[in-house]
């Protein structure tokens, strides 16, 4: 017999139990946090990148970080745009409904959409300087990033993946873009840490996401905030982050070269 | 055996501008040539000149119709002022996605522009060679022109559905019914004919 | 964003001028335009301020309303930002204005995300049940460049001006709570705005950077850096905006400049606000007539 939902009236508002069980969870996390603090702040997480894996998109890339962040990106080359003028880059950032920890977010909820739109704008700012938009008058390029699992540093991973996808689609670019995130743990004298995991990121006192065009040595995105600090402190974070970007670059480059070779050896039918 | 091909990614420095000239898929900055594509490096030596360095991909998928390019298009609708077309090829390269273009009445012929009538020049489903004259503004899309002898209709079907044969610069004839229809006929140059 | 179209020659003129530390309106690279600040301009709000920075004209109204605290922070009130920039410029009507509005609002959320920028605990009435929510509404009346800085100055001035009525929580024997509003309308809490940051936008023009760019200068700049600075000179957030990129060295320089300029901006603003405050009711109200 089908359940009559009208008779089982739950409360009008409901709250995730995780919030009320927070005290117990916190201890466990602190232990984890202690382990994380022991992590070398300059250490990068293992990075896996692969370009050209989707057959239906013109260009695609997948980036996975050791902390569990998984991002899939697809890019499409020039298509007709309604407005004249120089080319436009259209970015999209989506989180899979199951991407986050805890309860499943309702896709399409206002807050969710807002966050996605902000991330998409940040993605566009980070990629625009890298793409030769002047070569695509009256056309639009599209790139869409799908966050499959959020393990921290999601936006940074999306920037790297989106740049790979665009390059894989054969879009003319000045350079790749490499993203890197940092955070400062809440402890007063804590130093900045590269590529925070999700719990670290959530509890951080300050966060920073950078994007670097490695060959040109230009910073294409700086986005961060949190507890105030003197400029030297942020400058130090910036240096650490840029160094992190430089160190990730060879892996990303390799993946793209491999994709280019694969394309060459198996010509499209 | 040829040396193994060198692959490069966007932003990779290839050589200085003194050693070579920048070809397609590259850009120059601060006196150096950089790659702007992920692809295979190609170096072409022309006699006595600097070699041309370019980065190529197998399919030139990213081509856009630019001003001056000769494009192949298909007419989708006509009215008394202009014909609307879909651009299918730029030169000999097929486009991945279709771009819309407009051939205005005054751009159909080079002479006697005031006597031109759109319906005596094109019909929907004709295949037309045209040249891009402008990328257009907010209202229109790519503006095309057929005001050259070599440009105009190359393939057209009669009302009977048979491919017609050009018989003059403004007429085509159906081989089955022998009816004549008006078109702005292109004089196709022999080097463009492919068999 | 509202923008002007400049010819190459005009751009070159501005860029060369900036190179010589001489801008079109006679300012140096680190000088602000003359700013007018007036608080308490709209009487229906808990606090309001109007800031004119050159051509840019911003009106901020803050309304304090009672709400329930957020689940994650049961003992704190919170701020809500809304930016409306559709009013006067035809370019900002519809979608474009909406996007810019959410963009600015998101920036404000980030600037105020630092836990001690406003003492949110003082906005709590009783934990988990009632708190004050400050709705900060920003109206962009006229856009003449550097809107972010002008908005942050106006928000700080309006927060300084905000008066929240005092309430008491009465609990009877059965545990039911009642909220009682103070009878005296002058009995109110004020916010401490010492830690409220201001945004300093540094626009990269040529090889140098300028603060408080006009619309013409913004048209010459490909990338700028927004930095929010507290009165003590601590940087609480930063963001790159624009189509271009920046080299790392210039970011370091920009942060130094931003801190220096931000500190003096805070001192000047606080001085004005205190002066205005001391005038009390004798202050001649200028409002929209001036």
C-alpha cells in the first residue's frame, strides 16, 4: 500500500542533526586537525590530471587532488555569439548534488545557485587573461566545470582543469592557468598551508585562492579573505601559493602533451 | 626516418624571433615565439628566409569566418531586402558549428545594384560562394557579399528537384524540364573545382 | 559597470600621465578625490549615509530587524547586504545591473566575513532564538568610477550611524520569554566600527597603480586589486578584478600601497564622522539639496 504522505506530518522546519552533534564530531576532527597540522605546510597533495577524456565535448579535462577533490571540465570552441565585439568566455561552475559532506544540498536552491554563480565568475576572471579572446571576434567560448567531490581547494582545482580543457579543445591561449588554494589554520601563530582539505578549509581563519599563468609568470586571480594580517603576511601566502602553482605545472603540462599525442595517433574518424 | 615530433602546450617558449618567424598557433612576446595551442610543432624552411614556426592540430576546428574570407553557405530564407544564409565552410575547412550570415540586396552584384532583386538571385537551399565583408553589428550577423564574378550560386536545384546547369551569368536551366530560373551565377574558377 | 569609450590617444595620454605621477585631474597616484560624507540622511532607517566621491554617489541605508540566529552561530546576529545599481544608468538596467549588484554584495560579504569586523555577538538578543539582523542596502545613485571604495566608506559611515534600540528579555516562571523594548528612544546600542574595513581599489595603469580611479582611468586599466584594510592596517581580504593579469611583484607593491592608503583613509573618515557626531543636532543637514 502506498504511503500517504499527507498523514505523516513532519515538522515544518527540519535541521541537520550534524549541527547538534557537532561537539562530538569536533573532537574527532581536532585529532584529524592535529594530524593535518603535522603535515608540512609547503607540501602539495598528490595531483592527477588527464585531458581529453570526454568524447562529446571538444575539449575536456579531469583533475583530482589527494584530498579527494574531483573536478571534471568540458570546453567548447567558438560558437556564434549574439553580440558583436571581441570574443567572450562563458564559464559555468556546478557542484554535483552529492559533492559536499553531510546532507545532500537541494540542487537549484537559491543559496546553491548563488555560490555557483560566484565561483563561475571567479573562474572567468582567472581564465580570461589566459585565453586569446582577440582571436575569436563575435564568438563565444564555453567552459563548464563540474565538481564531483569537494575535498577542499575546489575552485583552484577547477581553474586548472578548465584551463586544460580549453587547451585540449584547441582554443588559442597565451598560457595555461594553474590554480592553488591556501588557508591559515585558526591557531594564532599558525602559518599558511597549501591545498587545504575540506575540514581544514572549513575551520580556517583565512583563505586564499590563486591562479597563475606559469610561463608568463602573471597572476590571473587572487581571491581571499578572513582574519586580517599585515601585508607581509599575505605576501608570504602569495609567494607560497605561487610556488605551489609552479610545482603543479609540470603534471598538468604532461597530461596535456599526452592528450595531444593521443589525438595525433588516433585521428578522429 | 623523421625525428620524433615535438609536442607543446600553450605558453611554451619555442624560439626567439631572430631564429624564425611566427606562424599559425603561435604568438610573439618580448622577442620570443610562444605556442598558443596544444599540438605538434612544425618548422617549415622556405628558401633563404627564416623558417616559419607553427603549432598545428590535426583538425583546424577553431576556424572562424573573418573579414575577407571566401565562405560557402546555404541559403535558408529570402525576402525583398536580403537573403539569410548559414555559413558551412570557410575556404575548404568545414565549420564545427554553423554561423549565420546575411547577404543584403545591395551586396549581391557589383554593378546595377539598384536593379537587383533578391528572388532573381537566390532561392532557399542554394549553395552560394560569398565573401565576408563585415562581422556585423548588434542587429545583423556576418555580412556577406557576392559582388564578384567568381562569387554567387554554385549549386541550385530546380522546382523539379534536379540540379540545374548554369547557362549565363544570370540564368540556370533545369536539364529535365528545360525551364530557366534566374540566379546570380558564380563563375567557378577551375582551381576550386574538386572531383 | 558603466564605462566610457576612450580613443587610443586619450588612453595614451592618461597612461603617460600616470607614469609621471600626474593624473588628468591633477592628483598623484595615491590621492583620493574629494569625498563628501553625510550620515543620518534617511530618517526611516536605523542608520544611513551618503557618500559622494567625485562623480560617484552612494546611498546606504541600514535597517535593524529582529530575526533568528543562524544555526552554525547561535549566539551571533548577522548582516545582509543588498546592492541595487539599476537606478540611473541605462547600461545597468536589467541583467547587467543585477549581476554587478550581486557581485558587489558578494564582495561585501567577503570583506565582512572576518569574524571581528563587526561585533556580531552584541547583536544577539537571546541565543538560538532572537538576534538583530542588519539589512545593509546600498544604492548606487551615480557611477563615476571606484564604486567599491565609495560603497565601503558609505557602509562604514552608516554602521557608525546605526542605532539599534535596546531590548530586554524577560523570562517568567514557566520559562516563556518575552522581549521588552526600552521606552526611551535614545536608549540604544551603537556599533563599534573601529575594526570595520574599507576597500581600497588599486588599478594597474601602465607600469604603475593608482587609487580611486575615475571612469576614464578604469577604461585604461586591465586589472585591479581590491584590498580591504582595517584602521590598524591589517588586510582582511583581497580580490583581483578585470580582464587582465598582474605580475607577482606588482601585487606585493599594491598591497603595501593599499595598506598605507587605507590607514590614512580610515583616519580621515573617522575624523569626519566624529566631527559630525559632535555637532549633534546643531548640524546643518545638507541631504540632497547640497
